[in-house]
């Protein structure tokens, strides 16, 4: 049991500040806010949902979108997981607000969704052809799974659902095939000390435990 009235515009001030300042990993936060927006209607204060929508409109989704001379964009656009997260963020924002004009580009939400859809499909096709650049990552494989699940659950595009589901299967098969007593044990393209000292601290541990209980 939880009290939705505790979720207020003020209680999320740190999130707004992070997104307004275009800080790194803000794309992760946008991804989570898409769930709040999708499930919060009739549950949360409409002012909270309006604040989320405004951040979706003001967000900068691509490195080559216009950058005002008085702004610094601190986000990381290039790594495998950020590419798909930003594309999913942009697609879902465009679908949620198709008629709104987005601040950075001057494009409508519908136009943002169209260009992001192509980027999502490109990313999935690249993984099918070449595998993962952040291979067997016990940190970033989860950051592939999360945007793909978000996409599949929150969109109604049959092709994206089918392709996104296939990509989730690829990610989960990779984890399953390299588990040893619960540890995602393999060479890996990207990780951190905290994830390598114990399998209990791997970012993928909870997913592996939930699905495979190995």
C-alpha cells in the first residue's frame, strides 16, 4: 500500500533539475518517467504528469540536434545502451505527445517518433548481425533489457513489439548461456569493480535470479 499524494512536483525536484541541466544518465530517468506517465493517469496529481510531459518536450535526444550556444549537454550519446535508451525515450515521447512541438528541434512529437522508430530498428538489426559491443556486460546488458521491455510494454506498434521482443530474447539468452551458479561469468566488454567483486552486486543479478533462479 502506498500513498500517491506523496508524489508531488516538489518531491521530484532533483529529477527535474537533472533533466533540465541535461546531465548524464538523464536518459535513464526519462525511461523510468515514461512508466509513470503511462500508469499515472487517474492515480497521480495531474501537475506531476504535466511536469513529465514538459521535460519530454524540452529534452535533447540526439547529439546532432541543435545545441544552443549558452547550453552544455552532459549526456553520453555513443555507447550501445545509451543509443537504444535515447531512441526509445524519443519514440515514446513522440507517441505520447504527437502534436506538441519539441523545444530543441522544432519537430512535432509525431516526427520525433518517426525518426526514433527507424533508429530502434537499426539498433536491433545491428545486434542481430554483429552481437553486442558491450558484450556479456554484467552492468549494461540490463540497460539493453530495460529499454526494450519498456518499448514492448508501452507501445502498440506490432513490428516494434515483435522486433523488441526478439531483441529481449537475445539479451536473456546471452545471460542464461553464461550463468555459473548465479554469476554472469564471461569475458565482458564493459563493467565496474563493484560488479566484479561478487555476483550478488552485478546489475544483472536480479534479472537472472528472477528468471532463472540459478
